[in-house]
């Protein structure tokens, strides 16, 4: 035991020495002095340097990994740093090494801050009677009353701004929301998240976590209403599971038939209640909850030993992985029955599944139906079906891109090229496009 202890101590010592050596080497190769570079004002910014009579911008000062880029036309003798990202010389104002169009170096001032926020390095600057955010002008912003709030929020006497392209008529001076991050702001009765009004119930709005918030009527996930989820009884059980008074959820997807009062998380994959066992939020058909303990659940979580096959969209069976035969990434065989990604294929035998492109296994024919990566290509004629590429195919009547029928292309005249693709129009139809490189 003593020998093992000493071996452990020696190995730990060697590890610590290696860490110190790597850290020292990294510091050395990242040092500006190695590149004959000197920071203009290292206390204000580590991104602007004078090097051999030139002005060089280095993002975050990391010479070794990124390297410096000369600022074309910058005057090294009159160059000075304004904050971490902004700088100026006798000719121009710069943001992250690029000239700020419309800004004048003779009229530069910081934007005042509100909400007790720190305006230094906020990305906002006033110059030449214009307001700039991250080097871009906020069109129409009134500079004499303009103030920075927090995050990407700012305001003048008439509008609340989010970055440069969203402005909301000002009703009242905006306020911070308790425990909220910089994506949120309160504007009278409105709650705004990333520039979008998400709630008109500011008085009842509360932050639950970095992801979740709530008001009287809704639960929000990153500012989006989570359908079916209700505030009453809402609880974050684990990083993967939540519940409310009605049911449990796998992330934000309802676990159908679940009982929130008896719901229990066994691990990240397996959960159960008095009614069912669940695998990633799906009901497990072939195992009872009373049969599965926490240690059993840890075994079932081992993906190299166990796998799930869908009977339908919300119901699965758990079976040994070695007992599953893979036809393609989308079709499987178990007990001589065929399963797709989201359902069991009734009355289909393994020999009925014909892979049409053995190299990619993207196109499959089952009886009179053609599939692309497991999705049915509705209307495709299996008798005249021909594969053109890994994404394009055709039959006697139509050309297809992936599983979608193209409405503007005739199979008799279609000529394939590598830069072709398709896109959906406003009517939900797919049309041929040419990629521009």
C-alpha cells in the first residue's frame, strides 16, 4: 500500500510539473513581446498593438492562436485606444480593427449608462451626432438623450432599442428584472426578451432559471411559451426533466400518461411513476415500473447493451442491442419484424425492405412506397424511380430533392449539377435553386 501511495504522489507531481510547463510555454508564445509588439494601452484594451511602425489588431490579444492583423491606413503615431474594442487616430474611428463608417475621431464620447450598468466596453459610442452599437449606426437614435441600459438594450427620449434593428416606442423608463440575465428587460407592463415582447404580465413575471421564466399564465423557455406547460406546480426536477400539476416533461416535451405526483427520475434516460416506465420520455411497453430499480435503470442506460425501438411516436420497447439487425440508419429488424425511426411497420418483413442505393443507404423501397432517410416520398412511383445523386431523384412524373417533390422541374429535361439544391417557397412548395459560391 505504501509503494502505491508513493507512486501516486510521484505521478501527481509529474502532472503538476507538466501543467506548469504547458502554462508557461503558452504564456510565452502568446506574449506580444515575442512578436515585437507593444500594447497602446494594456489597461484599457489588449487588442490594439504597435508593431514595427504599424497598428495591429489582435482579438483578445492572443497572438499565438489567432495572430495579428494590420489595420490598413491606421496612423500609428496618433492612434489611441478608447475602450476594449473602440480606438481612433487622426483619420478614423475603429471597432475591432475595422473603420467605423460615419464616425469622426474629433467627436467621440462615451454613452451614459442607466440601471447601474457599466457602460465601459458596452459596445456603444456617440460620434458625429450618431449613435453606434458594435461599430454599426443605430438609425434615427437621438444622441443627446441616448443612454445605455444593459446587454444590447439602450434608449433615447422616444424609443427603447435592442441592438441596431429593433426599436419600441418608449412608454416608461425600462427597468431591470430581479434575477434576470441581460436578455430581459421590463418596459412598463411588458417583459421583453432579446428585443421581443414575450409577456404583458410584468407584475407577475418571475425568473426561475437561466432557461425558464413564468407569469400568471405561461411558462417560458428562453423567451418562448412552452405549450401545455403551466405555472401551477412547475418544478425543474433535473437537467432533463420538469413537471407541473398535470404531467412530467422530458426537456419541454410532455411525457404522455405521466403522473406528476409519483414521477421519479432514475437517471438521465430512465424515469418512472406508478403507471409506467419511461425511456427519454417515451412509455416503455415491455417493462413494468415495479420491475426496474435505480441500478436496473443504470444498466438500461448503457446504449451498447440496450436500445429502444418505437412502436409508435410515444411508445417504445427496450431490447438488447445485439438482438437488433440494422438495415439502414432508419430501418431495423427485431424478432423478424421491421421498425422505422418512429414506428413499427405492420405486416412488413425484412425481405420487403429494399435498399436502392447501397453506398449511401438513403433511398429505400418498401412495397409501393419509396423512402428518403426514413421519410416517405409521397407520390413517388417505385416502378420508374431513379436515383440521381445522394439528394436528387426522379420518376416518370416528377423530380425530387430529398423527400420533396419539385414543382418547377420536369424529369425529362432535368440536368443535374453539383451546385443545385431546392428551397421551400411561401406556399410550402419546393423549387430548384442554384447555390452561389
